[in-house]
C-alpha cells in the first residue's frame, strides 16, 4: 500500500534523478558532485545518501532504467501488432521509429549521458544496460527481417545501428523545431531501414 511518506520519498528520488541527468548532460559525470545534485533539488549532500548510496548508483539507475523502458516499449508495440506479413511489419517499423523518437525527444539528457558515460559504468550495471540494448535491437531486427526478407542479418544490423545513431541525434537537431526535426528524422530512418520498400507517403 502506498503511503504519503513513501510517495514523498519516491518524488524526491525522481527529482534527484532528473536533476542529476541535467547536470551530467551539461557538465559530464566527472564534473558533478553529489552535493551539487542535492542542492539542485534543495537537499543537503548527506540527505541524498538516503536515496542513493553513491553518484555511480545514480548514473547506473538512469541508464539501466532508460534501457529497460526502451525495451519494454518496443515489446509492447511488437506484441500489439504481430508482424505476420511484410506490409504489417513495415507498419510496426513506423511505430518503433516514432516510439524511439518520442523517447529521444522527451529524454535528451539521457541520450547525451549514454553517449558519453556508458563505458564508465560499473561492470554489473554496464552488463545490464548492454543486455537490455541487445534485446531491444533483437526486437527491431525481427520486425525488419519480416518487413524486408531479402536483407541479410549483417545488413539488417548495419541499418539498425545506423538508424539508432540517427534517431539519437534528435537532441542535437537544434536547426529545426522539434516537430520538424522529428518528422525529417523519421522519414530518413524509414528509408534507411526499408530502402525501396519505403513508401514516400509514410512517415515522411
């Protein structure tokens, strides 16, 4: 049963994670102290340790949670619309692209942190993140294989990794408004994945 006290504690924990993500993205993990993270939410340094044992634990939670949310979101999409034929699989590709773009747009700090800090995670957390990422890629790969059966596994992997890099560039697309940048990137991603199978009227 959720109590007022537990709810308040969860809220403080969430605010700490949000503040830490913003600081890590702006100044780098090494350039931020736990005192600064606490101060960002009006909390003393020692009080922060009631929620997280260390700064490394904060980074680990941010990146593990992000990877878990991506994997679960992709699985919900895939399971909701089974790829029983190529046309349906291409529809699922559109949904996966939109989902990933939505995440990158809503959590730009996490995207930036993952780019820079993943290699510095403690081994156990690093292993968890990479396992979740492999599962996420595997879900996309199964759909892409159904959408474009002629592609080899090696080519699918190359296309997928290139598209993830493209979609993750959303936080850096300052030259266009958010909606315009997302639409442009979605169209580029679809064409990169599906090639000649991509319809000019979809996702562009």
